C-alpha cells in the first residue's frame, strides 16, 4: 500500500536556486537513509551532481524561452511511502523508478532515493521541472496528485502490493497512516 504526495520546490527565501536545490538533494541523498547511496537511481542525472544539472536545465530553459517566472518552481518532490513490512528497499526503489518513468515518459530528469531508516520504507523522487530539451516546464495541475496516486496504485497492484481502497483527501492523512501522534512538525 503506497501513499503519494507531490510538493513543488520553490527558491527558499534568502537562498539562490542552487542553494535551494543542494539542500533538498543533500536531504534525499543522505547516506544514513539510503545505505550509502545504494538505494539511489537517477534518470538522465548523476546523483553526485544532480543539483547542478537541474540548475543548468533551468538556465537553458530561461535562455531558450526568455521566461523569468515569479515564484518559479525548480523541481517537484514526490514522496511515495509504503506500508511497513510490505516492500524491501530494492522493491521500493524499483517501484518508484517505474512510477517516475511512466509518469514523465522520458521528458524530464529525475532521481529516486529510497529511505529505509524508518519502519515504513519510502521514496523521495526529485523531478526536474525543466524538460530535457530545455523547451518545456512541468506543470503541477490540480489533478496531478490524483493522477499520480492512480498510477502508483496501478503499479503496486501489478506487483502484488496492496493499495488504499478508499483514499481520503486532506493534509494529515499521511501522518495518521504512519501512526504519528501529536502536533505535526
């Protein structure tokens, strides 16, 4: 059973685009959470320099299109969490990679980092907001999370993993699902 959430990554206040990307990549690539990078797999990006590559794509896009967007989204952070004990880190990484591959259809670079430091194994999938050809920018539509959830469920079912039968809408569903008690951080 996987839950999904997508979050746009904007430039942090007082930071550059590169600093913002580096901070997020440092978190998802944390060697203590990914078995020293063993559970990291990228498409059209190298984990060692992915933050630089994402920022380079941004610059190419701006040069090609001449667009400078206020409140611009640098990347999308997709989180996919699994029921405790249902998947191994290897399986989770493969499921996350399949999800991103099918979702993005080879048009955007992405990095799948599987964290196994908690009872619930989960993926952090960073998606470059700028296309590989530098001409397009990914948009997070209102229905994006629903489309991602359906695709994730379809992939999980194909691999004999459980899915949430009646998903609820709301911001605290993930916290309840992992058994979080108390005030959210």
